[in-house]
């Protein structure tokens, strides 16, 4: 402990004051001595201290500056009488809680909303069912909330937030703290039918900050293989007893012991590997100590078993969207839980975290509820443990009266608007369509659909070190691509690239593995196909510069394996012939293997057929018969003239060698052997053709992939009117046609007699004299306009002709004195004038042709027909 002398200023009197002196006298003595006894050091220290200006701390009050209260309905800004009553009840509950449990942290009961209005936390939850199918399960809801929002940390991390905004505002804002995350997720889960609750408690430093740098990426975790339970055999009365097990029990015991030791060693090795991976960049196995361990406030979601066929209760971390068991070490304690029905306070010991806690919310000794609720069966202590409060049959009148008095204490309806999510926002998934997450030696990038031109929706980069500098593997996931590309895995160490495709490609390609340094044909590659969609049943093709291997299934000829060995191309000098322009690889050997055909005897069923092309030989191995241990073989030597077309092949006994396992079997005749040789030559020619077809198919696939990567296109549904340009053009074309049709109908509905009717007709009905006047005036006006138009065209024609004549006369007079520029101007004028004269001639001729038709249109118009009908009716009435 420091003494008073240690904290005294240099030169200051440190003597103990006399207790007999009065305080006023001591103060006067000190004031008199201060100016005299201060040394230079004390004076300098005083000047330095005077430079320090201390401002009082300012309390930042939460305001609604981020939100405009005018945009929200009245429920956001005002409280109903029932809501005010609930707030008073909650305040009474809080006072009793603080009085009884003075050492516990405060509860989150009445935070303010975005409009600055105090609201009860349970009414902030608004159960809503979203129309998209991804929100039917808890995985889709949790993943959407984790991806769609950006998290904010609590400041300070050991205090509850003063504000809790509504879920619709959270979606619009696209960010929030852990309590806002949990409120939104709980609203979606409750709408989907889950028994979900918002949890207020304490968590580790990594959980509160959404730090997953020490966690393995979910995409890297291997899916646990589900072991199928073996069905127990039903023991029947008359079943045959199984044979006795004659194996040595000691040997079986030793084998089981050895297997257990191997499994233990493998488990030990796996744990050592995990510990090795768990080392962070500082070389420490565990995270550094947190000074606020156990004090960091956090909120997450609890899903209880029962509803929606949930077998076991579990936690959901809203920041990551992952599930955790109820005894997870990431969570260190629980203060309270609530949903849209009630509020519960945890009364259990959390000294060991959440391990061992029970979540029977009806147990009054473990959970203290705020409102009487029938959602959970209440249990109260009885003589024999706990008794169900709802099953009691005999109730006193006092209890009934008390229940009637407490009827008004149920939960009021939520003040929050219905959560709405548009299709565009749902498809964006992430803020601005992109989100990056860091994991243990991995980085995961998520993109919205149709955001990237190549259809990339997620990218996982795996590194060797924790600093994320030594890149090992990149996994890219795609969607909506026309080339059906689903995933691409690039190994930067080995240089191998693996592409996975969906069904629907032209060559039924399922997987393509090749080296990035040699993507062209005749290099190392592996192709896997959808054999069900191929006619030839090809499953796999493995190619190297010198070999090619193909595997088949479900073929009529029972072929399942083909292997080809290639030789080096011969070097050619000089120009190449047109026939050898392909420069194909020479085939050295071809091997074909077949499954057993039970319809043939084993000695005639070919198991392996080898074409030794370089040696001009063919070797056949037949299937092995059941009682035999060896197989029959046969070898042919090709005739010398086998390559000549139309030649007669010569065959001799020394061109064939055979080995028969059964010496008593029938020997083949020379004719049969000759026919067999002919069939083998045809089969070899066919096999060679199939090999060239396979090489051409590889080239076609590679050329197609090159074109697809250079011209990237995404598959857009015809129902997606926002992105489908073809649908947009078609819709615009239809709208244009409709507009043109509307304008055409309007033009057809023009009434030519409307001006004359307005000028001549006095009343509502047209008389006989007015009708004649209308007819005469309309025809006269039309004739006058047609004649005036013809005269106007004729006058312009004569004017242009006169100008041309005058210009030509001027040119003939001044032709000798004109320079080159004047001649060019004269020629230009003549050309333009002649063009105008020609156009006026055409217009005049066309006018003369169309004038009678216009008069006919007037006479056949709707109004003119009505006028004629009126005249006819008037004449008929006069005659009658």
C-alpha cells in the first residue's frame, strides 16, 4: 500500500496536522504558506496539470434519427391501454425481481422501438409465415437471417441494449444486434410452426463477435454416413438351422482386439491432427483469455422439442445460422427467455454454463413466468414431487375469482406490422448481394443469384495457414448456367481442376478432371458421364498422352472395359497429304473385357480380347468354367494381305494357336477358325473406329467448353420478367402492337362531318333541308381542297421549271466566263431542281389517282351513311 508521503508533491509539507488546532486556523495557515513553499518543480507540474481540460461525460440518448416516425403506423408511436397496463405490470415484476435477487443482472423488459416508444419485448415478436418454400424449415430461416443481415455488437458488451427495433425495420435496415437477430428469427420460426424462444444470456467472446476463425467451415465438414439398421431376422418355427460356426473363437477375439487397437490409433491420430489444425497463428491451442468472460451479453434462439416433429431441443446461433446442442460450451448462462406468449426468468444455477439446465418452462421451481399462460402445463410442488396444475379437478371459489381477476393480464397483440419480403430482396440474400465469412484456414464468399455474370453463388478458398496467404484449393459453386456447370474445384498445389455438371448436356458429361496447365486434348484427364442417358453406356473415360481407358455398364454385348495404348507419332518432313492431315496417334494395342454371358458355354464366351496391332496378332481369353481354375485361350496371326480391300485372305493352321482346358471338348474346324478370324478382323476395324470416335468426342467436348467459357450465358426462366430480356422484348412488342391498333381504330373513327354538323345543324335532330345542305357543303369542301392541293402542286411545279429555265439561259450566256466553281454550283442546282420537279410530277399524278378514292371514302363513311339514311327515311315519310 502506498503511504500519504508517496502521493505528496515535491516540496510539500508532509507533517501530520495538529489535532488541537481548529480547521479554519489550519486552512488560513495553509493558504499563507502555499505561495511561499511551492518549489520550481511543483510550479512546473501545476502548469502541466492546468493544460489538461477535463470534460464531463455526456450521455448519448437513443434517438430515432435513423427512422422517420411519419413512415410508421400509429401502433409504433402510441400504446394501447392494454399495452400500458402490461408495461406497468412488467415494471412491478422488475421491482420485485430486483428486490429479491439483488446480485443478478437486470432483465430486458421494456426497450424502446425505432420511434422512441417503450414496448414490451414479447409484443415485438410477430409470428409470420413467408411464402417462399425455403422458410418452411428452420435451416432455411436461420440461413436467410444470417446471410441477409450484418451484425452489430453491443456497446458496451456487458449491458443490455436500450432499443429493440421491429423485424420489418430490421429487414429494411439489413443490420442489427444479437437481440434484433433473434427477434426476427424467432418471428419466422414461430410463423413456421416451431416452438421457438428468444434467449437472453451470456456467451463467449467468439460467439458474441461472430468470430468463426477457429471453426471449420460447414462446407468442409464431411457428411456423416447414416448406418442402416440391420433388420432382425424373424425366427420361424420350421426354419433350417444355420451351419455351425467352426471358426476359432480365440482368433475372432484377437481379430476384434486388433481392430479395436487400429480404431483407437486412428482416433488418436485424428485428434492429434485436429489439435494440430486448431493451433492459431500464435501457436496457442486455446483462445487468449477474455477479461469479460462470463459478462458478455448475447441473445440466441431456443427451439423446444414437440412441435414440427422436433425430437430434441436445440439452440440456433442467429449470427451464423447453425444449430448447437443445449449443453453447448459457447453459451455461458441464461437470464431469461420469451416468445410472443409469455416471459420466463431462469431460476437455475449457471455456474457451469448451460450444461445441465432443464427447459421445462412449466416447472415453477426452474422457470419463473410473468403471465398466467396455458401454452405450457404448469407444475407446482406437491407432496409427492410435482403435480400438474391443469389436472386438478377440485378448485376453490377463491382461485376462480383470482383467475377471473387476472384475465386482463394476458399478452396484448403485437404492435409490429406483418413481415413482408419481396422476391427481389429474397434473391439478393446478402447486403448488396455479397457476403464474406472467415473460418479456420478458409474463406467463404457468398453471392446472390444472377449477380455474377458467370453464375457464381459461392466460393470457398482453403488455405494452408491461419493467415490465409498460402492458397491450397478453391471450390466454386454455380447456378442457372446454360452449360449445366454446378461446381469447379481447383487444386493450386497439384494443378488439377475438377468440374461437376448437372444432367442435360449434349454428351451427358457429369464430371471432368484435367490439369490447368494442359487443358487441351491428348493430355491427362478423367471424364465421368451419366451412363443412363448414353446409348453406349459409357461411365468413365481416363486419358493420358499414351493411353485411354473406358468403362461401360448395361451393354447388350456385355462389354465393360476398354483400354487402348498409343504410340508416338512418326515424324514427317515436307508437306502432308490430305489423307493424313489429321495426324492421328498410332494405335499399338487394344484390350476389351466382357462380363459373363450365361447363354453361352464358358469355353465360347470371350472374357478378354486383345488386339496386338503392332504385332498383327489377336489374343482371346475365355471365361473360366465353374469346376476349372484355368481359362481357355486362343491366338490368331493376321494374314499378310489383311489390309488389302477385297483380297482373299489366306489361312493356314500355323496362324492359330489354342489352349483348351477340357481336352475332351470338340475341336474347331478350319472353316470355323477362318470365319472366326474374319469376324475378329471386322471387330478390330470397328474397335479402331470407336477409338477414333472417342478421340473426336473428347475434342468436341473441349471445344464446346471453350466456347461456353468465352460466351457465358445464364438460364433465365420465361416467368422471370425482370431478367429475361427476350420476354421483355416480346412484351414491349405486344404493347406496341396494341398501341398501333388503338391508334388505327381512332383514325378510323374520325367523323369528317363533325365540323359541318356543328356549323349547320341547330337542334338535336337533322332535318331534310339540313341534311341536303350538309351533303352539298361536305362534297364542295372536299372538291375545293382537292382542287386547291392540285393547283398548289402545279404552281410549285411551274415555279421550279421556270427557275431551271432561267438558270440554263444564264449559263448559256456566261458559259465562257464561268470558272470551275460556278460550273459546279450550276450542276448542283440543276440536279436539285430536276429532283424537285420529278417529285412534284409524281405527287401530282398520285393526287389525281387518289382524289376519287377520297371522295368515295367520304361517301362511305359512317356519318355520311347516317345522313343518307335520314334523307331516305324523310323522303319515304313524305311519299306516304
